[in-house]
C-alpha cells in the first residue's frame, strides 16, 4: 500500500480523456488500493486515477462518515446506464483544487455499471452524496473538473484563488 502524490490544477493529465482498461489485473487492483489509501489520507470521499497521474478509467469512492464502517467502492470503466431527470445540488470540492468549493448541479440519482477489483461486472444505484461523488469522479476520467460546470466568472475566480495559494506555498517553501 502507498500514499501517492495528488496532482493539482492546472495539470495536463487532469485534462486528458482516460483510456478504458482491458481488464482489472492484480496490478490495477493494487492501484485501486493505493488510490483508496491516498484518498483516506487526504482526506477525501473520492479519487480518480488521473489525479495520481494515471490516465486510465479507474476511480475509488467512500462516502461513509467517520462514525460509520468504511464502504470503499472501486470501479474500472464506469458507465452511467440511467440518470434521474431530477437534479441535486451539492457544494463540491476537489483534491486537485485545494480549499476551493462551489455548488454544482447534477442528476440526483444514477445507475452505474462498472468492473470491480476482481474484474467482475457490477451495477449500483446511487443517490445523495454518492451519486454526486461518482459523477464527479467519472468527469475526471473525461478530463472534466468540477469548475467546468460553473460560470466563466466563478471558474476564473477559483482559478485565480488557486494560483494565489500556489504562489504563497512556493514562497513559504523558499523561506523554509
Ligand atoms: O473529497 C472530495 N469531496 C467531494 C465533495 C463534494 C463533491 C465531490 C467531492 S470529490 C472530492 C475528492 C476529489 O477530488 N475527487 O476527485
Ligand atoms: Ni476531484
């Protein structure tokens, strides 16, 4: 198991469309476990492979609260097979956009078909935070990030704040 470095925007890999996997091999199952460890360490409720520099259709999520048993879900080649007309709004954040948050509207419920860590096909129905999180992670696999759902004005505000933060942290590093 390993905690992997998380890429921060702007980064070209975060803009790429990820390739589907031929099969979930033991090596890719290991990557899924490393991604989960990285996500719990961050901490976050989801992580997509491009966020750790791997341009493959792999993601992990766990929306269990701290006082609940963990409920890790590992997916390869996820596809939305049904989505509700009803939309839901959540304030989203992203580990690749540290300290930035904004409301995003998405289908409130989705059905997702995917390959699990044993290369077996699964289908789950998701609602609430899980539905939002899976859609946020699936966006990453298409090179889409949450700020792409915002108005140009809001997106630019976040990108500017992020740049400022990065400049500050670089200055701190230099001074240390
Ligand atoms: O940790 C995360 N929290 C979150 C909150 C609301 C909607 C989506 C997310 S996903 C995010 C982790 C992340 O960046 N995944 O790609
Ligand atoms: Ni994200």
